[in-house]
C-alpha cells in the first residue's frame, strides 16, 4: 500500500517537472513567473536524490551501514564525533555555500535565464553532487584524510605535489576575484564603505566578548553583533547624506584595492579570536539567514522574470563576460553546478563526524542539491530586473560610458529598452550615486534581492536598506574568506618553501609567518589590483580564470574518484565519474585554450597583448592606457594571465596522465588495490566491543 | 499532550542550536564531557571555556590547517 502511494508520489513529481518545463518552453518570448523555475529545480532535485543518488549509494559505492565510520572508531569528542545527520548536513552545507553560487549565475544571466538554469540543474545532478558525494565517501573510508593526501596515496607522490600546487594557484585567483567583487560593490559608495568598514570594530568587540567577557557564548554574541550590523547600515545612510562625512567614505577602486590588500595582511596575522572567528560566526549565520530569507521572498512575492529565456549574447558578443555559450557558460557558473573547491571541504572536517555510512548520501549529495537552489535563486534575482538595468550594472565602463545618458543609449541600441531616468531613479531608490558598471554579481544581486525583499517587507521605502544589507552580507562573507584563505595560502607557501628552506616550515616562527603571509597577500593582491585598473572591469578577465581553475579542480577530484572506483574493481560503474570528468575537461581545456589563443582580443590574452604591442610599435596609445608605461603594464599583465592559464592547463593534463597510469595499474592487478582503512572484521569487532563498553559506562 | 508538544519543541530547538554551533566549528560540549567520563574517567576534562578555545584554534588552523569554508 505505502509502496504504491510512494510510486504515485514520484509519478506526480515527474509530471510536475514535465509541466514546469513545458510551461517554460511554451511561454518563450513572454515573461514567465520565477516560481516555474523553482518548481522545476525542486522536482529535478527530488528525482535525482531519490533515484540517481540511491543508485550511486547502493550499486556504485555499496555503502555499508555496518562498517564503523572514523567518527565511531576514533571518537574523541572533539574532531571525531558521531553526529546527527541533520546537524551534520547543516554543518556541511554552511561550509560549502558561499559567495560563488551567488556571483556566477548573475554573470551568466547575460545569456538569458534558460542556459544558466539548465546547466545548474544538469550539472549538479551529474557532476557537482556526484563529486561531493564520492569525495566525502572516499575520505570517510580513509579516516577523513584531505584531498591532497588521498591523491598522493592513490596516484603517487608527484601527482599529489602537482595537485597541491594547483590548489595554491586556485586559492590565489579565488581570493583576488572575491576581493574584486567587494571593490566593485564599494567603489564610490560611502554608504556601503562605511557599513563594511564598521564590521571590523564590531567583530573585534565581539571577539573580546567571546574571549574574555562571556567566553564561548556564541548565541549572545551573534545577536549583539547582528544588532550592531543593522545599526551600521542605519548610520551608513546618515553618513551618505552628510556631504562632509560622505566625502570621507568615498573611495576609488584603486584605494579600496590597496586598503583590502593591507587589511588582508594585518587580519591574517592577528590572533584568530579577535577578528576572524567572530566575523566568521556573524557571516555564517547571516548567510544562512539571507538564503532562507531570499527563498521565502521568492515564494512569497512570486516575481516575473524580465530577462528573455535566451538572449542574443549566446553568440559570444556579450558585455558581461566575453566568449560564446560553449564553453564559457560552463566556466562562468562553477559553484552551484559543480565546484572543485567542495572536494577540499568534503575531505575536511565532515567525513570525521559521520555517524553511519548510509548518511553520506544525504550529506554529500543532498547538501550540493541545496547549494544548486542557492544558485537558482541568484539567477532568479538577476533575471527579475529589467534587462536594460541588468546590463547597465554589469557592462564595463569601456563599453557603455560613465553617464546615464551614454549608458541608456548604448544599451537601448542592443535592443534592451532603458531610459537615463530609470537608471538615475534606480540609483536613488537604492541610495547610491550611480549603479553603472557595478559588475561582480554582488550589486546586481543586491538590487534583485532589494526588488524581491522590498516586495515582501517595507516596499519601496525599504529598498535602499535591503540593497545595503545585501552588500554588507556579501562583503562580510568575502572578507572572512579573504582572511581565512590568506592563512591557508600562508601554510601552503610555508609547506612548499619549507622543502628548500627548512626554517620556513616552522609555523611558530614569527619571521617565516610574516614572509609567507606577505607572499600570499602579494600574489592575490597583484591580480586584484590588475583587475581594478582593467579597462574591461576586471571581472570580465578574472572570473573566467577563476571558473576554469575551479572546474579543473573538480576534474582532478573526479579523476581521483575514478581511479578509486577502478581500484575497488567497480569499473563497470566508473562512467558515473568519467562522464562528468570528460565534460569538465572538454569545457575547461577549450576555455583555457581560447583564453590563451583566441584571435579576438576580448577573449584571448595573447591577442590582447599583441594588439597593444602592435599599437605600441606604431607609436599609438590605446585606451584606457594614457602613457607608454601603462601600455607596457597592460601587455605584461596579459602575459601573466596567459602563463597562469597555461599552468592550469598543464596541471590538469598531468593529472589526467597520472590518472590513466593509476587506472592501468589497477586493471593489471586482479585484486582490490584501494587503500581504505577500518574495513576488516577485527577492527569491526574491536569497535563494537568498545562502543558497547562505552554505552555501559 | 501539551507537555509532549513542549518536549518535542525543546528537542527541535536543541538540535537547531547544535546545528548552528557546529556550523561555526563548535561541536556539542555535553557529548564531549560524556565521552571523556565514559572512556577516560581518570583524565582531566576541559572546562567549557577551554573546550571553546581549543575548537576555535582548531577551526582556524592556528597550528596550520586546511580550508574549512568555500568560495
């Protein structure tokens, strides 16, 4: 009886999905309600979880509920703790959900809402969630070891070193591009700048509170901190309305970039409890709250999508990022569809807390499905805006000019109607001087969120508040990542340099610490500054590099998963990881190749350098450069970007080679060669006895 | 009936609280104490304050650590 009811339920879900997609397909050219996208996404997630993830769990991985997990075997009450699956789901989701899924889909909205939606849904089901799930599984079967460690032990020492070098490069470009998002959002915005700067003393106050006044009282601290943040937004408005104060908090992009670089250095050598930890608490809770709020907002307001299903920019001439739908859609939306970074998280703290093997499916596959909802919501938030407004906010000044009149004229010539009055009115509504060329996702998302949330609470009067709330939320989150990421980079650099200069390896050495931190900050600071002065707005250049690197890391993680499946003698099912690996390799290698060698200077780094070199040889100066020196710097930056892109390609290709070698070796051996721990019967019995003893005591 | 509902509510609230704390890297202190008492009865148990600091230092890699958050 229950079985047939369940079957009926799944048939209903499938019908709902068919209907939602049918509705979206039939209403091309007319506006559709965002709810249809939500319905389609929820149905896809339900079906994928119920059927595909079950297939992976039972048939491919053959999860064994009787096999003790590391949490059970090493239970120490601290790192290894068997944890309720829903609690752990929350922990894992909070760790994987970040700014990435909020930025990529906003940029990809230039192609229309349909390409992004389809890639997020297909990508998450067959690539992203599969990667998260299997990496979590293999790490759990290896006592929760890290990705680098596992690559080293399963694919060899050299492969491990190459992979870790790749991860360091990815971290650098990630930190640069995230910091750039903050710069783009805060430049010439006294309200935003004041609010975000205010978070530093607020966080420090909270740090002292949890360290000395009321140690460890996270809840209290967060409530006080949240109230202070709201106050900061309120005072930000007062600052922006006072000419003298507004002057003090109005910064150019260059100044902000240098400030963030300096801040990154100072913040990452301060004790963690003072700034990093309290801000992490605030940003984590704010992030979860905002995601829930946005979801409720979309369900409650049910906004119409204004963006066409497929825009004319699928041909690659779009202003937000350059390059055609293939491969650049699949690079632009990384997080939300498939994000290599998750493989670092899934081999971090989560595998050490799993209570039972059969819960890996919910935590690994399920959390990633949740993250895809975040990406879908970001896409919706961008697509509920008037397309003309969207392009005004996301196109570089080099294309649309710097005044509302110019911008409206250019964008209208693309076929998206917008008037200068609409642009100035929107800026006034959200309490900003201008909203032109605020690429980077955050401001667009903020206007979209303001649009949705003000429909739910507060109406137009609250729009400026919601806008700055969204900016604050993203900036707070990103600055925490910059701080934490710089520390991680520092450890990696110390580790790498320590091989040659042993004293560098000592994490307690003040000197080694400062040198490695300075190197880390210089590395990402270089790309950040380059992005800020870039005529194409920086995001245009750096986001594809970030996307390529993040997807390549995913390919590396999936190669590891494939190798492990072969070693487990499950090669019959290896297509589960081979298919997404192949797709990611095709996309990233094509995109990497085009970024290097594409004849269009807007896409290829080398042709861009060539264009400027030719001009220099002919004795002309090309905008935005004003001097020969600036021309030379642009050419130099192009070569740096090209080298970085080439390195990414080299890293991923060498991992393919090591992967193939490891697979051949596994095939040649008739036995299971995987290096799992804790599976044999003696260990199982010992644990059973120990846990029984513990229960009696 | 009323009592049962309250109990249910309290259980859900405590789970939510536990989730929120684990999200920022602080596992359940009561579980830790219970574990220490059951398995290492003759060893000292950290106070909540010590426990909190220890977890904070671990999460943010004071002794060198990995990335625990995503982009």
